[in-house]
C-alpha cells in the first residue's frame, strides 16, 4: 500500500484555509493509503515560540486533527519531535542540498524579511520538510498550494541524493485539492489566509463560535460592484465563492447559477451559514475529544510506536548508502 504523509505546524490557531487546503483531504484520502499525519513542532521553533504555549498547542492541534476525522485506528497521528529520525535524516539531506536552492524559497524570503536575526533553522526548514516525507518514502503529500515549491525542492533533494548515493528515495507527488488550494485572507484577499496574521477579521479559526464566523464573513472585503458578476468580480468575492464551494461540494455550474446577480449581503449570509454548518460538528467532536483525559496523549504515543520502526529502517538504509557507521 502506498504511503501518504503530511504535516501542520502547531502555531497560531488552525483556520479554514488549513482545513480546505489540506486537512479535509487528509481525512478524505486516509483509507486509500497507509497514512501518516504529523504535527511538525521542530518546524514551529524555526521562529521563537513561547514554550508553555507551544506544548499546549501541540495537544490542541492533535485534538483538532482527530475532530476533523483523522481515524487513529487506521492513520498514524504523530508529533515530529517524538521521532528523532526526522532531525537525523534532515542533517544527512542538508549535506546534499546546495544553499542556493534554499535561498530561492519564497517562504524563506518572506519569513526572513520579518525577522531581526535569521535563525539557521529558517533556511533549513524545507530540508527538514523533505526529511519528514522521505523518511517514510511517502508517495503522496496532500497540501495547500503554498507548499508546492517546498515539495518541488523535496523531489530535487531526493533526486540529488539518489544520483550521488544510488536509488534510495521514492519521488513524492504533490496532492492539491481541486477547490480551496489557496484560501485568501477575508480582510486582504490578495494575501493568503495565514495562522500568523493578527487582524481579527483575517481568518476564520476552526474553533470560532457561529456568531464570530458570521461577523467575520459579513465584514469580508469585496469590491465596488453591488452584486456578484462572474465576469468582473474581484479577489474578495472570488474567495467567498471558493469557500462556499469547498465547504458545500457544489459544482461550478450550480455555484454560477445560484450566485449570479446576488447582492453581496446575501452572498455573505449564505457563505457564513455554509461555514457554520460544516464547523459545528467538528467543534462538538473537538470538545468531546479534549474532555477525555489522556486520550490525545495515548493516540500520539501509539502513532509514534507504530511508525518509528519505518523511520529507523530508512535512517539505517541512508547511513549505509552514505558509508556512515552502522552497527552491522
Ligand atoms: P502549515 O502549518 O503552514 O499549513 C498546514 C497546511 O495548510 C495549508 N494551508 C493552506 N491551504 C489553503 N489556503 C491557505 N490559506 C492555507 N494556509 C495553509 C498548507 O499548504 C499546509 O498543507 N511546511 C508545512 C508543514 C510541513 C509539511 C511537511 C507539509 C512540514 N513538513 C511535510 C507536508 C509534508 C507548513 O508550514 O504548513
């Protein structure tokens, strides 16, 4: 059975962009593969995180991943730092990765521009990401569009390793959703919705209560038209329609027929209700999961136990390929 791997950082609070771009697909395709989903705390610390808060966010994010439908009896839900081979393989891959490849990454450029001192981890970030995927020889990686460049780099690193040391890694394929691969900020529809953006009207968090969701969507930036015009609409209206379509699964033709000419106030009400309807059951499950003392920790523990042998075996294979010291 082919393997699927993906990851999410335990920073900020997960939002509908994360859900529509990645998490919804994680749950949807999990039974078609051997699935590994990872909370990437080592990636999170490439930018300073308050330690107590980070520790708590890891657990909350795990609860949320269970709430959106990750089935721990089938999929392995794990925390990156619990499996030391992620960092170990990252080092080996760092040694075959030209610095120029890393300096070209758009996320590195954007994140480093916002820092006073740039930690080396920020530059190495995509190498660790390649290690996450290659450690399990994952064939499929479901992500949002903003990770496409990192995935391309992961394939380049795998290719370079294979050509230097012999065929070792499977080439991972990027798996994007057909609708919702890039959800934009509600307040700034020219920027992708982001966990770290601070504006209160920017993102809908997966845990926002219905009245907050309605308020944020009703305030979303549109354009100077009074009603939906598919020929001239701006990015804000397009984004609202994408959110609606991704949450409801409606077809393009039906969305067009239904919303053409609709006034923005009515469009927003319908989008808000679609989001509330989809998030309410997730929020209910989240509450039940978090109320069950010890449950999340048990799931994470079992996940790590299940997949550590795969990670250990890959590291052995890579060490042998590189001529590093192995016991046998
Ligand atoms: P992260 O934590 O930023 O985001 C988690 C997932 O959500 C997607 N996403 C979005 N999709 C659509 N619209 C948006 N506005 C939006 N914002 C975020 C992301 O594409 C991602 O799929 N580097 C990764 C984590 C990672 C990883 C990996 C992913 C580490 N190792 C290995 C795949 C494989 C990240 O920071 O995701």
